[in-house]
């Protein structure tokens, strides 16, 4: 099973995204672990136009303005992070150090890379299950396509 159940669970903005040709470079962030609860920042991330800190930046596709998330690179810290604003000073939800993923873009990262997810107490824990993959190879693409 893809874990999506039926498509009534899928945000209409996501379905719309799949029906236009904006998927180039898009990413899907979810958990490898089928028992892992879905996190609010999981989902489909579209490539934004223009770079941020000289790297591509991504924005979660959602029809809910209160559930906006971004994936972007922070040069001074040499890390990629997921945050609620496209702003290096805003606190991160999850992050991964650039040394672990090399200079490539997230769509080309090795599948085994491990993110650090920031808990409610602000401490970071490794989440071996969190994955970020090109949308073409993700379960959501096969479910919708």
C-alpha cells in the first residue's frame, strides 16, 4: 500500500499541481516507516523560481496558508533545513548538514542520508526514516498518476 489510502485525503492543491506541468524538480518528503505518524511538514515540495543562498529552494504545496513549509540551504551554517519561513533566522523543524549530502540538490541525495528533527524541547534527534526524494519516484506520484 502507498499509505495514502484513497485520494480524498490528498490536498486539492497537490492534485492541481500534478495536473499542470510544474513538477520539474519537485520533491516529496515523508517517512520510510509506515508506522511513523505523518508530520505537518511532510508532503510535496515544489521548486521555487530563483535560488536562495545560491541553491534551489522548495515550498510545500498546500491549500492551507497555516501549513506553509520551506526547504532551503543556509550558507553560513552549511546546512539544508525545513522551516515555516524562507528565512535562516527562523527556527528549523528539521535539518541536515551539507557535508552529509555533498554539493548536489536534494533530488540527487543518497537515500540513506539522515535528517535531524527538532523536538518540542528544541533538541535534535536523528530520524532515520525521514526521506526526501524526487517526486517522480515517490509513492504519491504513482498514486495520483
